[in-house]
């Protein structure tokens, strides 16, 4: 059997377990989240632009899959949101008191996942609106 490039990459990845491409991929967010993080709550994180494009669909998918959703964190749409340390600090303080919560970020570029180790053990799966990638 010949592996695809994606299958090979997933097998060698430290954190990423699933990459989903295609039409209606955002509708798979909830089922994938529930499968990868059973019993965990989702904290949806995005900027205004990404949330406007995909946020309601991601939250609906999570809800339909029976995933409890914390109140979302939406950053301003301008200036452009980057995965810099100050934004990681905001998320770290937000998630610190939350038990059994996984950050589900919606991004068209680099999600705050880049500094996941600074979130003291939390994980940030990324539900991007051009592919969907959930990371443990």
C-alpha cells in the first residue's frame, strides 16, 4: 500500500493526528473534536474575520456532536492577529481556571497553537477554514 504525503506526515508528527480537506470540512469539527478529546469542553478562539467566516458553523458542529462549548474568545479583526507571546498570555490566563477545556482555534494562518507549551499543558486544535486540522 502506498502512503500519501499527508499519511506519512501524520505518522511522523508529534501533535497532529488528523488533517481533513474538502467541502463542508468545518462540519467535521465537532465529530473530530469529540473523538479526539472525549468529555472535554471546547473554547473557540478566533479573530473577528475568521469567526465571521467560520465561527458559527464550527460552534454548530461542536454543539451537534454533543461537545460543551465555553463562551468564545474573539480577538479584534484588525490589526492582523499573530501567534505572538502576548496573545498566548491572554489565552493562558483565560483558560487557567477552566477544567477539562481544549482550545479550538479558527484561523486562516498561524493560530496561537504556535506557543502551545506556554499554555501550561493545554492543547490548541486548529479548525481553519481552508483545511481543518485538529491537534492534540
